[in-house]
């Protein structure tokens, strides 16, 4: 920047001639600068301080991943308060609603229910040329009344595992439990009609 005082007048005159030739309408002002003792040292110190401030500004604006850097004059955000935990009662037990007993699931299951719907299922047994056996299984209740109606010329011959009564010339069979369980059987003399008799069930 400074080339020394030697030849300064000549260099200044040449500079002014160059400016006026390049830009004839430009205004040129000449001033005398009196250097101070240690001026170059002061300029270097000021430049160093300016660079230091710029570095500090960049470092302050840098935000590392996962962290926040706040300026001193900025207001820090308020932390959220954690929700209050529910306190247990004084006796230490949790507030759990009492379970209601559900019939048939959480109630007394030591014995099957005695009421409700009654359904029956046929299971074929032995067959002969003039007769066949059928087994009936009842579900839904342990107290049932099963009615079986044969179609002529069919008739009921015998039965087992139930208390049975025969009516209508042995064409209507009524069965009730006899303590043997929910299954019983009978023999049908088909007389040429091998269709299974109609059956119905009701709770006793």
C-alpha cells in the first residue's frame, strides 16, 4: 500500500494525468496525508481484531447436529413440564375396576347348565336287512325331552341309555335322561322305508 516518500510527487502527478485522460469529466481531489508513528502496527492490530470478531460470529451461528446454540440476548424457551403421575390410593392398591362375572365363562363351571336350547345329532349304527340302529346325542342342557316320530311302515323295536316311552303303535318315541349321559339309541324296523325318523328336542 505504501511505496515510500521517495518519488511521491512524480507518482501522484502521473496518477492524476492517467485519471483525467481516462475520465475527462471526473473530479480529482488531492489531500496530504500525514502518517502517524506506529500507524502500520495499529492497522494490523485492527485488522486482526476484525478477523477475530468475524470468526466468533461464524462460530456462534454454527449449530452442531442435535444441539442448540443460543445467543446471550435471545430468550431461552421454557421447558415443558412433565405430566403429573397419578398417585395411588393410600392403601397402595391400584384403581382397577372390578370384573363382573359372565355367565358360562367366569361363573361356576363345576357343572354344565341345566337350561337353555336343546339340539340333537344323529349317528348311524349297525344296519340289517330289516332294521337299523341310530344313536342320538343331545347338547345344550342336561335335562331334555327328545321326541322321535317314525313314518309308517316304520316302528321302534327297542332302545337303550334313556328312559323311553312308546306311543302311536310304537311309531312315537319319547326319551328322557336316565343318568347314563346325553346319548341314547334305538332300533328302527324300517319295513322298506330306510329314511331316518324326524326328531325334536326341548329342555325339560
